[in-house]
C-alpha cells in the first residue's frame, strides 16, 4: 500500500468566475493536488454522484442554476462534513451569512481576497487530516 500523497487528494472547484477558478486551480496544482471543475450546481451534483472520490469541495458564491445554500444542503444529504469538507468563499463577510453557511453544512467560510494563501492552507489542513486518518 502506498502512502497517501497530494496527487491522491482530489479537489473539486465549483465557480462561475473563470479567472478566479483557474488561478486557484493553478496554485493548488502547484502544491501537487489533483483539481477538477464543475460548471454549476446541477453539474456539481452529477459529478459527485458519478465520481465518489473527491476529498474537498471549494465553492465560490452562488451558481447561475442554484444557490450556494441549496448546493450545500443537497451535498450534505449524501456526504457528511468529514466525508467531503466544503470550503465556501465569498466576498461578503457578513457574520449572519457566514453563520448561515456553516449551519447549512459548509466546513469553513473564507472571505475572498487577492491572497490565495488562506485557501491553500485550508486544503493542506484537510489533506493532512485525511492522510492521518
């Protein structure tokens, strides 16, 4: 049996902002992670039904076809916070929205800035948790 490595840690990003998504994916790939995309809420749910080996979901804002809240609730019907951690990224740093997303099932809420390091650090955290479990 081989040691669990970064390339085995599959991250799924659902984001309509192509520039942000691609930049984030590049930074995560530089860390050695396997990164894929979903183009909207329904696509995300289809991907999760078809491929069950994702280790982290990164969601940026609402999608054109489904609200972030609805996506989180639907993901949580089949996957626990331990099974598939969800990082929610938003420009809105309203405490009520943050609490709501966490209550609905997001593991963490990150306020979007030009600094990608907080997101990369959370990916490392969940990779380490999985690797040591």
